[in-house]
């Protein structure tokens, strides 16, 4: 994976956390968004971890370019409290995950594994901020879109279960194992959920799951 942050100490700290997991290999580092895009082109990592505020090309602009030009690399944004406008921009740009620099290190590892497996991952604190923005009409509301109808009126019981697991950051394969479904069936359910909710990607679906209070149920298979 790639780690991009303009602060060397932050990159070193993140790299030290990732080194704890033998399943994660950092293949490159970057100090700004342009270096990050160039490094993704060269190394084609599964995951790019990008700080939002970097000099020159910022993390969000870099994420948009990676999402558009190199879709095989999932993007996780690193953020801090007070950056709600940036979070909304990153949502629109197609980021696959959001983490806080102040999160428990285990959140970082869980987030990297989730997006590498094709899932979406939201730090619970970031999700709470986004959901609060939706409820108050803040900048994140425009990024995700209104969720006015109760989910029960739009989704089947099975789709509820799948959505709750999407909100937990699980990939289609993991959801299939949890719900005893083949991966293709899960993919079809996810596509139907996105269409019914009017959202563009798994991150926005995960936010909808948080907003509806489904995430806690997802941890035990949607029951």
C-alpha cells in the first residue's frame, strides 16, 4: 500500500502501525498529492492512504484522480475533526474509507483490510460526524443525498442485513460467508441497495446504514 502525508513523523507512525500486520506491505510513501498519484501509477498498490490536507495537490484532488485513472487502487482518507467540508468533498470524489488520525491503531488496520477486500470503511467517529451533518443539513447532506424515506419501506429484510454488513466495512465475500450467500448474490443485493437508496457507492451506503442504526445489528449477521 501507499502512505501519503506531508509530515514525516505521521508517515513514520502510520508505517509503524501497519508493520504490525504481516498481511500489509507499504510499497511507497508520498509527501503530497502529486507524489501520491505518481507512486500509485508506478506501484499499483491495493490501497492508498491519503492525508486530506497536503501542499500542492491535496489529498482529495489526488483521491479523485486515483479513483478516475487507477480504479484498481482503493483510497482511504486520513482526516481530523473540524474537516467536515473536506469529508463531503472526499465523498463526492469516490473515497472508499475515512479514518481519523486520532483513531485507535486497530481502526487503521481494520480500515485498510476492509477497503483492500472491496469493502467500505468509516471510522465510527467520522460516520457520526457525517450522519450529524445529514440530520442538520450540513455539507455532508449534499454529498450523500437525502434519506427521507424509512429504509424499511425500500429494502427487503435480506437487503437490510446486507446493508448493515456493508456499514461494518465487510466485502462482498465476507458478507456472503456471514449470511451464507454466494458472492454473486451479495453483489446483486448491493447493487439493488445502491439503486433503491439513490447512493453512488458503498461508502454512501455505509453512511445510510449508520444513519438508520443498522451497523450494530450487522456485527452479528443482521439478526
